[in-house]
């Protein structure tokens, strides 16, 4: 199992990166992306730290750890610049904080994130079909979120993704130990969003493919 969306105390999580990684390792995950919140300023500080942690752990464990970033509450015109800079600084997985139904995200963020070529659009809320279609065309994955509040639109995201052929994947958006769970949790969250067993398997396989490409350095 793979989790593409997690947070440490480098942003608003409660655990240091190495403890979070260890907890996922004990639970039996195959890979985890550390995707702390960044904006136009914090990207320069947060991503290099996560990249260093991931590099230190690369030869110490079987589970793969990927440095990442979640571009959060940036103005749409800044998103592409921050996505690009995060990758330059070592982020292997770049997430953008989408237009969640429970936060005042600037309108147009979903479209700007997709146009920027992020890897994963997190909790995109009432995602427009046109934006989902663009995500499908550009290979941007759409998150089915396990986080309370953000998950309110999971059913809509699954439905619109199915309609246009966009790929959905799981993200815990974990912030503390209580958010973590066994690999079976991801399957339950995906199924609860209305995915068929075949679609659940496709979502899990897509996450594996994304991690494989990231570890090979095949960025956009």
C-alpha cells in the first residue's frame, strides 16, 4: 500500500518525519510521500529538509520514502512557479491543495494546479467536469481523501473522474498518529467513495506506477 499525502511537524502535522515514516513502516506500507504544506516562501525551507530525510533513509529500509510538497493556498497565478521550484529542490511527488468543500481556497486553484502539471490534486471538492477532463489529458491524478471534511466530496470526485476517464488515487492527508491506519483503510475509503472493486485496484496500481516513475526521476 502507498500513501501519497502526509504531513509532519514541518507544516501542521504532529510527528517528525522519521517517526511518521517508522509508523507507516510498522503498518506494512510499501511507500509513503512526505508532502508538507508549502507556499511561495516555505518551499525553499521545507522541501530540502524532506529531501534530506528521504535520502538518509533510502538505504536503511525496504519501504520507499519520497520527499514531496503540498502547494497550499497559493494564488492560482503562483501555483506553477511553486510546483516547478518544489521539483527543483527535490520533491518527487508534488500535490496541490484543491478546492476542498470545507476551506476557503481561491476559485481557480483546481484548474491552475492541473495546468501546472502537479502529480496529485488533493481533495478537489466540487471539481468541474472540464477540469477533470484536463486532468485526464495531462495525467494529473485526483485524490480520494481519507481526511474528515475534505472527504465530503469524495463521491463527486469519483463520479466525475469516471465520466471523463481521470485517474483517482488514495491519500490519507494524515496529520497525526490517529490519522494512520492499516493498508486496508485505503481500500475501504476508495470503496466508500463509490469505486467498484476493479476501480479500487486501478487506483492502487496507479499510485504504485506514480511512485515508480518518481523514484526513476521521471518528472514532468
